C-alpha cells in the first residue's frame, strides 16, 4: 500500500453555476505531499462562504470522502451556509 505522503499532488479545475453565479474551483489533492487538500473558489461576486468571491481553503482529505468531488463539496457548503445566513444574491453592499 502506498503512503499518502508519497503520493504526488494532483490538480483539477472545475466550473459550476450556483444560484446563477459562475464559480471556478481549483482542487489540489495531496497538497505539498501531505494529507491536506487545497480548494480554491473564484467567483465574480460574494458568496455565502466569502465576501470577496475568492476563497483559499485547506482541509484534510478525509473531510472530502463523503462528497463525490470538490464541486459537490463546494456546492453543498454553499447551500449549507446560504440557509444559515438566509442568503440572497442581491446581498451585495452599496456605497450610497
């Protein structure tokens, strides 16, 4: 059996649409040869998980085992946080 620490990192890029917002997801499995995964979320506007539309998130790979892939993880995370915050796509702040 191969050790997690000897596995090479693998990068995958995905695009999803959540609440009519196009989101790019970059997922690096086994980031830096560790058991941590890196998920990068990029959107043109704020999301329930980030006010800026950008999020860099590290998580232990075991936290992703109940999801089919990184987009599934992010989608369910967005749904969960949106319910908690009573999210609305017109939550964008205004200056005036």
